[in-house]
């Protein structure tokens, strides 16, 4: 019985020797900042977080001594996209924290081990924040940060570390400075998707007041549109809320008042939403074909009430037209 007890105790002791348990892993990761309109990305920072590449299981050794540090080996801190477009960003280890820079060496050993590995799957989190940038073309923007992790993290122990995971060359200090060794490199990829968008100003068309359907004068109005850089588009107008087939109608006073919308102040061509009825951005009346996200294209139209229709009952007549932009 005594020999069996000795053998059991020896087996437990051997299992606790340094290097016999694997507490940490270093693996590449991606921080996805999501999809956003080009105008949203120009107006405010886009933020996101992900793993900084180091994950450790430290629940069994929260009171032992741990050593963790990182170095930023390289990064342009730019996300590159289509047509030479790019957007700058900052990276930090806390939300809105001190921005990391290439060449930084950051000793994290003084932090609470539980707060340090507070990310998904016990990882060290990294936080990304873009710099608002105008004129971005639609597409996928990518970048990276090359980090190097140095660590000696206990997976078992209280006052004494009985099992640890260490990066290459690291030696736990007894007296004197820490020998951090060569560390383990890892690349953190960053991705952001920019979507085309437009800013539209479409004023109402008011025919005023007249006693007969044939007494209303046509009205002209101008729609102003500016869209994401590099984005050619077309503009369509639907048939409204009260159409009869393809005939646009205003409703009110217990009846309907038919009208039409034409592609310019003088054009006989109907402005609709299908095929050739649409208007291309290259045919805008002002700044045709200019796609830089800041220049406004103008589209003038003429709205006219059908003078040949019977005059309906007196009252206020209205309709709502849906404008769509197609890239």
C-alpha cells in the first residue's frame, strides 16, 4: 500500500513540471469591421474588436506570476481598397486606448491576468478604429498588423508556478531583468467593406390651384444626387401610390387626377423605373459623369397634369413617387 501511494504522488508531481501543460496558443486572426456606407465611413469612425492572436487558459493559476508582452513588428495602419482608395486606422489593446505604433514594445505583465485574456476564447483582445475618410470607393478594404508575443503563463500553481507555457527563448527571472527571448510572430488581418450610397434631395412638385383639369400649368423641379466615388448609376421613378396601370394619378376629393413626369423641362419622354425609362447619371443636366462623392449631379424634370381628362371633384390631390438609384 505504501509503494502505491509513493508512485501516485510521484506521477502527480511529474505532471506538474514546467512544460507538461499547454496553456497558450498563438494563431492568426481577423478583425471584421463590417459593411458600411461610404458616407457613414466619412462621417464617423468605424470600430470593431477581435483577437490579438494570443489565447491562454489561466483559470487554474490566477495567483501565480505571469509575464506577457508584445511588440508591433510592422503595419501600415492603412486599409487598402479598390482604385487606390485607402482608409487609415488605429489599433489599441483597450477601447479608445493608446494607439499602437510600429516598433512598440508593450509589457502587459502588470495587468490582471483575467482582464488581459478577456477576449473570445480567453484571448487578448485588440480594438480597431478607423479615421473618417471621404471619397471611398465601394469594395473590400484590407490591412494587417504583425505582432510578436512574448509570454510565460502559468497553467497550474498558486505561489509557485508548477506548469507554464512559454514563447521561444523566454526565461523566467529569478533575480535581474527578464529574458524575453525571440517571441512568436502572428499576423492580425483587418477587413472593412464599403458600400455605394447616395445623398438625394428631391423637392415636392406643387401644381397650385386651378378650376379645371386643363387649367394647370406644367411645373419643373430639379432632383440633386451625389453618390459614392467611382459609382455610375441610373435613377428611376415609380408610378406612384395610385397608378392605374402605367398612368400616374393623384388621389383626393373622392376621385383621381392623372398626370405625368417627363425627363427634362422639354422632353416628351416619360421618366419611369424600367429599362430606357430610367435616367443615367451620364445624362445628368449638371455635372454629368462626375463621380467623386462630393460633386452633385442635377436632374431636371417636368410634371404635367393631363388636360384632356374630366375635371374631378374639388379638393386637394396628392401622390407619392418613389425614387430609386441603381448602381
